[in-house]
C-alpha cells in the first residue's frame, strides 16, 4: 500500500473539469510542487444511454469511481499513462463521480476523458459536470 505524507492543512475549491498538467510547480499556491493529492467529486450527466469508456491520463496515482463503483484503480507511482474503465450510463441522469489523484514527484498530470459509441473521446466537459 502506498503511504502519502500527512498534511496539517486542507483546502477546498471548485474547478470546472479534471484537467491538470504541471511540468513543475504546485497546482495552487500554498502547497508544495510534489507529494500532494487532490479529490474531485460531483456528478456527471451523460448525453446518451450507452456504455461509456472513461479514460484517465495520469502521472502518478489515480482512482475513479462512477456511481459508487471503482472503475479505474491505478494508485501507484508511474510515468504518464492512460488507464480505462467502462460503465453503462443513462442519458440525462446525473451519476455521482469521484476522482482521486496524487503526485509523487516531478511532473503532475491528471485528466479525465470519456467516450461512447455516439461520442468521440473528449475531456469531460463542464456542461456535463455538476457540483
């Protein structure tokens, strides 16, 4: 099991999408450039009633839950890579989603894409995310 350093401070803020690329530096001021973690949570609203492929691009660990189900579990230190998982969704129905990410050292990359038979792969757009 990977152990991350404990922290004494926690911050919360809203972001529009899961799309972070940091060759160097911290995601926000006040935290270090390395050994940080992020949790995004909210809901996703699909356009179509189809099986969706979710794809995470990450440099270090990432986990994705859709509707309470662990869809991607890549909680390891690793170079930039893509991991995928599938889940059936219903058009217009909001489904809870959680993305957890950690950066160990150096480059930080965390992206969340989705695709289906009727939809090309894209970063999950802000119009399809709910707080």
